[in-house]
């Protein structure tokens, strides 16, 4: 059962916009999660107005500390963290003032948040980054690990998909292509990637809700059901549009839950799963190196097929790994 029944309103990247006020006023009995990027507007917004807007958001947090969560984005940390890459629209004119403000109220902000089994970060947690770059404990509390190590160099990594030098992007820079393989078993809510509305992307091993759509007047509501329900709303809309149900993974002795439905455990033995897994890995190694989208044009069928083969095999291997982990958990429970 969910202990806190108040619905959660998720507000995407702000970038100096003030429309968040209308959303807060519209939902007086809810909690609010801001996904970061309070600075560096796309539109022509005066620097003083951006600062005043950020101060108002901080005041909202201070006045409702238990009901407002302020996450940081890449357009915030590049003013305060030496290891953070400088992003676009960085304000040389206001950088010292922004740094002073964010530093003075650092206790109002955080890098990650978790509620109802849902992980909230600015850009997302990919499987590859969490295991290989961050070297986190997949069996531990993900948000707590991120907050405890919020100054780690890997947290600020910008991956190749976003033009960075690292193999994988961290929680401020993960690209949508990287988040095609989110950390296994997670339901994640992120901003960072601009969308026309709330977008739900479901893979074999996790679900990601993209919410960087404040520019379009859209935002996410997560309703207070025992199994969280996800809705897209518009600032001027009266009706909410359901877009998903939380995929919650619960291990018991004989079964697991996926998307609220009881499913049987994998029928294959652990040995069978591992054999198929190794075969799939060998097929992946036998393919030519992965070709990124910017290396071939739409008429290059061979390159496109290689890329699709990589993507499909990677997804299949992810699914096999998940089944193997599940089988091991069952064996441990029964031993």
C-alpha cells in the first residue's frame, strides 16, 4: 500500500518560464516534483526575470518543504560544479549570481528522488551508466545511492549521444537513445529531452516517462492509487488523459508482478537461460561494430540493418539478464 496518498504533479524543465505557478495553483492538495533546468531559457527572457523566477521556486520549496521536491538539471549544475560540462545558453553575465543563489540554497535541491517505487531524475538512469560508470548496487535503493554520491565525476558525464566524451551519460545528460535501455526494473520520470507532451516509452526491462513539455503547457500527474496511475494534463485543460500504469516489480516465492498483473516466474531453468544468454552475446560480438544514426543515411540499408540487429539483440540480452536475475532470486529464496 502507498503510505502517502497525495497525488504527485511533475513539472518539466522550467528554463525561466513562469507557467509553473498556474499548475501549482490548479492543484492545491498535491505534491510537486520539479525536474530541474531552472536557468538558460530558450525564449528571450531577461536574466533578472530568470533569477526572480528561480527565487520564487525556492520560496515555494521553503514554504512547503514536505510537498515540493526540486531536482537539479544540467543547466543548473554547470553553474555550481567544476566537473559539470558547460551546456548551451550558459549565461556569462549572470553566472556568478546564479552560482551564489544555488549554492546559498543548496539544501533546497537534490539530484534524485524516489516515491511509490518511481525514480525521478533530470535525464534518467541508464543500465549501462549505472553498472559501468557509476558502479552502483542494482539491489540497493537507487535514489539514495545517487544522493549519497551526488558529487561523483560520473554523475556529470555527458555521453556520445549528446556530443560528450564519455561512453554513457549520467543523470544530468543521459540521451534518449541511452534511455532506450533504462536501469532494469525501474519506472523513471525524467525531463531533459524536449517533447510535445508527456511521452511514455516502455522497453523490455523498464518504463520511462518524458516530461520536458512545460513549453507546450503540458505536465504529468501521478495519481494516488495503490498502483500509481499516470496522466497527462494541460495547463488550460479540465480533463486528464491516462497514459500508463506503473510497472512494479515485486519478487515473491512463486511469482512476480508486472504492471500490476500477476505473472508466472520464468519456466526455463537457470542453466537453459544462461546458455541462451551466452549464445545471444556471441551473436552480438559477431556483428560488425554498432553504427550510430549519424553514420549512415536512410538509403544505406546494410548499415541500417546492422544497427537494428544490434538494438534488437541488446534488448533481448537485457530481457534474458532480467530473467536470470529473477531465477537466481527464486533459488535464493528457496534454498
